[in-house]
């Protein structure tokens, strides 16, 4: 019997939007038969900034039991799916800081030959969703990974409209991910697990 595909879903979320997307990714990956780890990256913002935003403070308390991501989670995984909100068309600093700690694993080649995907959210429409996703893909290329996207592989993607990955416009955290965004998360997770299992089997063979 083939070993389960191991999936690490690593995210940053301030007010909970990308956290909800991460949960949808985890659920779909688990339903697809994967062994899933959900991990958040370390918060870098000062406490006074977090306390000044009730949604931010509430979300920090809500997810206080979610383990923090470690580079060992990347080494463990066959599939890595990263998520973060956009900041000025780029990935949030909290996730970028975590990525910047992966140098030793990268130098060992331990991040190569894995499947990678990503998801994001923005405050406004056209707020940098595609540039954020493709900036994460640039990281995956450096790691030697195989990038899997939802593309237009399901009719729902013609409604979601983003072939690069799941994305959502939250109106500054006021609008939770809808069925379309969560469906894109699930589709991406299923494709990543499927491709991860195929790649793992091919490398083993």
C-alpha cells in the first residue's frame, strides 16, 4: 500500500480571511487522502498594532493553538501550499520572513522535487492577487519544485477567474471567502495532492 501524500499548508492571516482559505485547503487535501499539517507563520507586527484592530486581535486569540511553521514542516512534506494576503502586490512580510529561513534546506536540495501551490487575498479588487501568487511561484522555481495551479481545469474556474491560484477580495477583512473562493481552494488542494502522489510514485519508481 502506497504511503499517504504529506501536505503542509503554511499561511499567514491577520484578520482570518486567509486562515479560512487555509482551512478549506486542508479539508480538501484530507478528503483526498493526504496527511495534512496546518501551520501559521510567526507574527511580526507589534502588539500595539494588533490590539488597535479588533479583528486582528480576535483572530490572534482564535488561532493561538495553531502550531507555528518550522522549516522541518517543509522537509516533511511532499506537497507545500503557501497562503498569505497581499501587501502592495507582494506576499505579506510574515510569510516572506519564513521563506527567508529556508536557505539551509534549499542548499541541501531538500526543497526540490516537491509539489507547490499558493493562495492569497486582497482588500480590494485587482489588489495584486496575481502578482502575489506569481511572486511565490518564483520562490518555488528557485527551490526546484513543481508548481500546480487550478488553471481552468474545472468549470467553476471560469467564475473564479484566476488560473494562478485561489484568491479572494475581502474589502479590508469585512467579506469572508465565498463558495467560489473556497471551491478554488479545494480544487487546488485536490490537484496538488494528485500531482504530489504521482510525482512521489514516479521518483520512487
